[in-house]
């Protein structure tokens, strides 16, 4: 299985691409905010990650954001980013130029993570009638992924990292199959059905996901300006819609703070799972056939209702606290070489802090200054320890964005720096890629069938295509 962060450089690059069905051109990463940050000492970051301790209290639950969006964010991330180091070992303590990283995923938001290279090139993903294979086609549960043994047969194997994202991916398979049938059901209808699904996905990403987590005034501003900072980055990279490193290793990792220690998958009292446990059958980890008892009930994870119905699982608030299991990651969540060492720590928070340091992103203060937005006050950063002399002046971007959400967004949405980075990235992709619904259908387009939210799309996918 591919790791969430970077591809293991010891692995043959062609083997990695073949496994994940890649034929795309390798793209560099870019910067929305050019410049090089201060090289913060590792000891200060080690002390800081110890403060990210889980409170796990009822007041940490979001009032508005269902838990499913944590995993939909992961699904989006896998669709647009997969960083690979061009050379060198995967050592988070080493400084690396952003130019040393390449992105192995297409930034086009066209669901190549689901469709692979299409039915003629990625034949193992498709049936003879060009429907996408589901779990039922390989002798398993219909809403599991198609599998060869335990190995998922999908466009990006990272979408089998856990049992929730696996079933979200499976729902996209079912949604496409139903759209293909509605388009006519013939192989010639493949392009129509595929475009309908990925433009629907783009609409949901923008209007049901992004709007939920960003400052609405900033969303409107960036939309009106057509993501001018993203466009400047594209121009600086020869017209390529490259992914911003500030997004990949800082801003879009806000979802890590929303992860719960465990989830109940459906109404069955035996469907509770922990993130990790000693019993593989009863934890969230993927990489295995999913028992129907652990069927992902989308009505428990997504809802359009406000306030949220009582049965809906809530994501945690966006803050600088992580669930306790995220402090002791194991393979395959992280590379299995020297786990627990300084180059490869178990703590997800520590890894995020080191990654921002590794690529020398500008600090939160420096980005806020470039944007001309209100910066956090020293006391709001809560870096009171005398050992944090550098961090108080140069707070890591990921940590700063989480603290912003606490202060400016009350834990329900991102503050100005986080909002700008996400809006510039996603609106910028829709403005600058050929497959976006902005270009194909127009900005005012809405998906046919009123599939305007994840709750509606997953309900639609629940209806069999035959």
C-alpha cells in the first residue's frame, strides 16, 4: 500500500505508478507564497507536538460538520496529490527543496483515482460492459471494493487505507454505474457518465465541502478574483496547474484534527471500530475484505440538515488537538523503516510539523503578512514555554492554521490563512484545468438529479444500477 505522505524512494517509480494506475506527466509542486522559512530546531518541534494532546471531551465535537467530511477530504487529497522525492531517503529531519518533490497525481479533479486510465487501458478496473467493478464482481460485499484476495483493485490503492474511505470510493463506483445506465448503458456512453460523475464531484467539493470549512467572505473574494494567487503560481510554472506545497503539507492537513478515536459504522451496536486496535477486524484499518456488519451507513456520516440529527456522527472541532491514537502510528500508515526514530516518528502531529520544516515553508505570521490579514496574537498561539523562542516568532504553518481555526472560526471553520490557501487551491484548480465544470458547463451549472451534496450523492449511489 502507498503511504499517505510520500512514496518510498527505494521503490521503483514505474512499479509505484503501475500499482496506482498512473500514466500522467509528473508535475512539480509550487508555492502560493514564495520565499524560504526559518529552519526551526527539531527539539522545539518535538516539544510542540507534545502539546497536541487529545482532550476528547463532548465540547470538542463540531456542531455543524458531520464526521464523513474528514474522510471525504482524504478522498479529495488522494485524487490530487501524491508527493514523491526525486532522490534521497525518506527522512523527515532532512531539509529538502520543494523542487526535489514531484506530484504523481493529476490535479485535474477528474477522478482518475476512481477511473484509472479508462476501460481500454485499466481493464482490471472494469467489467466487459465498461461498468466499474464493485465488491460483488469479485465475490465480496457489494459496497466493498473489488479485490484480488485482500488487495483492492482500484485506481489509487491509498483509498483502501481505512474502511470508511474504502466505502466512499465504492459508492463512487456505484454512482458511475448508475449514471452509465441512465446515459444509455452502452460503452459509447462511458464518456458522458464519467464526465457527469466528476463534474458532480467537483460541484460537491466546492459547494458542500469547501464552503463548509472556510470563511465565506474569503470564498466569495477568491471566487470573484478567479484565484489570482493560484494563477500567479501557475504562470510561474509555465502554465501548469501545479499543487501548492502550502496546501499539501500544511493547510489541507487540518482534517487530522477532526479525526475521532473511533466510529460507529451503522445502527448495529456491534459496528463500532477504533482507529487502531489489536483486532484487525474491529479497527478502521483497510487492506482487507470488509464484513457487511461494518457497512458504512452514509446517513450517520453525512447530512444536509441543520442542526445535525442526533444519529449523525460529528467530526471533532478544528483545533490544535489530535486524537490519542494518532500519536502512535504503525505501518502501513507510515513507512515501516525505523519506525519511532527521529527521521520517522510515530506521532502524526510531529510528522506534520517536520514536513513543513523540511520544505521550509513560510511561517504562519509571514503568510498572514503577505495576505494582509489579521495575525494571531502571541497569547493566542499558546507557545508560552521558554523553549519556544524560535516558534513564537516563526510558528509552523500547519500549527498556525489550526490555532487560527480555534480563535477565528471557533473550531468550526478555518481562519483567514487556512481559508485563503484552500480557496486559492480549489477555486484555482477549477479555473485552470480543462476538465473543470467551470469550463465544461459554466460556473452557474448544477448537477443533474439535484446531486448537490455528499448526502444526496451517496443516497443516489445506494440504489443499484441493475
